[in-house]
């Protein structure tokens, strides 16, 4: 059996992968990812989140599907388009683990302020 | 079907690389001739190519948009066109899907602000991604 090297993640991709892993098995939509990232040091932006998610899906790091029913707050007559819900794939999880292991190998004096 | 789509995309990538090379050559040549008009015309021709190429490549992906009702405060036709230019269906679905949120889609003004604020960074992100892909920097 040959081990395929894990895909390298950018910081934004790593944050998305981390948030998706935290919420698993529940999927998340883009705006929810932006909101959940707002409490950390690294924040996701509304303008680039979908471009990043699309790229991650092309790389096989996340998978997506359209939601099947409107959210509870939806009222008849409101504008509605099904939101795309994202989940981390095993390849995405493997890439995140590989990144975490690489970070753990960095000597402490380099990462401490 | 998926395979055909991928090979068409790969062929278009080669075409894009050719266009980028011609553009660079055209810009350098016109710059050495001190022709600002030549440089601008070359850049304009490339921009027109890029926009039209993305529109054609994404026509099918956006067919469903014709049946959607226009959300309050958003010109759906124009927004669809911009997302086709950017070549991103997920951006289209994502930003319109955000309008389901009462904070964002609650008023026409808030919806318009949300879309405007998101489109510029999306444009730069797509441009950066495209350049990286054209020069094989995304591997």
C-alpha cells in the first residue's frame, strides 16, 4: 500500500477544515463558517469564502450539497434559494491532521511570542 | 460527461496560457515602442477575451438562474452575468443563499450592501487563483 501525501492547506483552507471538523457530522454553509470564525484571530471573509470553498471542493477536501428544506425562520413569500452545505471529506481531514503534525514539529521558541 | 467537461476545461486553460503569452508579448512590444495606446488596446482585448470566454464556459452552469425570482434590491441578471464572468457558480449560490438570513436579506439595502462588499474581494481572489493556475503555481 502506498501512502499518498496529504494535500497542503493554506491558512484559510485550514481554518475552514477545522470549523467543518468541529461541526461534523452537521454540515455548514458559507455564512455560518464566516460567523464561527469571527471569534478567532484568523477571520474568514464573506467575499472570499465561496471562492475558497469551490477550490477546496475541486481539490476533494470538502464535499457539498444543497439544503433540502428552508431554514425555520423562512417565511412564505421571502426570497429563497437553497444554501450549499459543506462537509469535510476524509482527504480534507487527512490534510488538516498533516498540517497539525507539521505545526507540532515547529520548535517552541519560533511560535511563542 | 464530467470527463468531457474536465478535458474542455484543460483545453481552455491551454488557450488561456496562449492568450496570456500574447498579451505579455504585446504589452512588452508596445512598451518598447512607447505606445501607450498599444498597451491599453492589448490589455482591453485580453479583458474582453477573458470575460467572454468565462461567460461561454459557464453558460450551462447558470441556466437555472433564469427561473429564479429576483431578490429584493438585487439586479439578478447583472449579478448572474458577473458570476459567469468570474466563473463561479458557488459564489452565485452562496451570496444569494446568504440573503435567506434575516440580517442580510431583511432589507433591499442590506442585501445590496452584502453583495457589493463580497464581489470585489471575490474578483481579486478569482484573479489571483487564475494567475496561479495559469503559471502552474497551484500544484
